């Protein structure tokens, strides 16, 4: 039985590069279960034409029926997701929520896991971070309706694995999704901070994403001496690049991103937030998750 998703801090199914400081550790309370919606005694709604359940067998469809009749509307109304849809309520999130539940049921999550996962994405009592795109590298259209924030470390292998998924989602979204990058070099990765400096210095010359991709491509060769070579490959002014790497402003930018991550509860990399809520699944599920956000 999966033990993931019982608390927000367990990211990417326990995959990721973790901080090792005691300040980030400590007991975390289990989230309260979602309360059943009032009116459940009217009998369960067993079919929602707006939701494709053809991939579910009889057993898993039964779980889906139970959950959409138990879990509350994402808009805070005291009705179940199923009743919200069947009564054509104004909440535009109900249909995507029901599809989300169907996808997770099909992936084999239990009822208890589904309650916790649903709460993390839609619960009113779940912390929503007010992250900012100010002064951070942006991939995609500034006017995109869905924003992904990534706290990343260039020496983290899981960040390297995740980067192509993020890039593909932005490129295939037709301007509907953007990615905001946050520097989060971990203390246990001795080359990560210099790599972060290199991307900030490259950004000053309009080549952040080029340097970002190049460093992940050469993740095993992040020695400081190699960073000059990467700058040359990108056609950067080397003297300016070196000066920007060592500037106080570059250090301040890294520290500001780290502080923002600490405030948001980041304890591993990559940590991704989609529209200010923590994303807690493996990267190969991110496309489906973002698609559900776009449907809302």
C-alpha cells in the first residue's frame, strides 16, 4: 500500500533531493478527513455523462461512485461533487474534480488516499502559497492562465529528470501554461550554488534557459572551471559573466528564492506548485494534472 500523500511534504512519491537540516524536520499532523456532503441520504448519483469512466472496472467504478458522492464541491458549497454536477451548479471545478478522482481511482489509490489527495488539491483548509513570479526566469507567456513554480537544484538528478516534462507542458500549451523558475541549491550539493550563479549570470545576458538546459545536460560536469566553457558555448561575454557570478546581487537572488521556498515549506527538490498549490505526484503525471487545471 502506498504511504505517500499523507502529508504535503512527501513529494513525487518520495522521489527528490532532500534538505538535511533539522530546522525543516519535525512532526506533521495528518490532515483531517473530508466530511461527507449533506444530503448524501438522497442516494448516490451513479452516472455523470461529463465524466468518462470507461477505463474503470466494476470494482473501481464503485470506488469512484462512493468518492464523488462523498467529497465536497471544490467551490466550498455544502454539496458533493456528484450533486454539484448533476444539479448544474455554477462551480466550474466540479467536472474536472470528478475526472481527477476517476484518474486517481484508475491508478489504484485507496479511499483514504483519495480523501487526502483531494484535500491537498481542493480543500479550503489546505495551505495555498502566494508565490511570486517577480524577478524570476519565466518560460511561456506571462499571461498564461496556469502557473507552475519550480524550486530546483542543478545538481539534483530528480530535477534533471523533471525538467523535460516541464518544458514540454509549456511548449504544448499554446500559451496557456507558464513556468517560473526558483533557485534552490541544497546544502548537500557542493556544486549546485555555483551552477545557480551561472544561470543568473547567463540570465543577465538573456540566456537563462539556454544555460539551464546546458547545465542539466552536463550535470556530471558542474565543476566551476567548466562553467566558463558553457558560457563560451552560449556566446556570452565572459568577463561580464564572471563578474555577474560573483556579484552581491546574484547572492541576494539565490537567498531570496531559498527564503521564499522555506516560507512555502519546500523541503526537497524539485518542488513544484501549480497555481499556488503543492504538486505531489511524479513528473509523468504533471501533464494530466495541468490539463485538469485548464478545464476549470
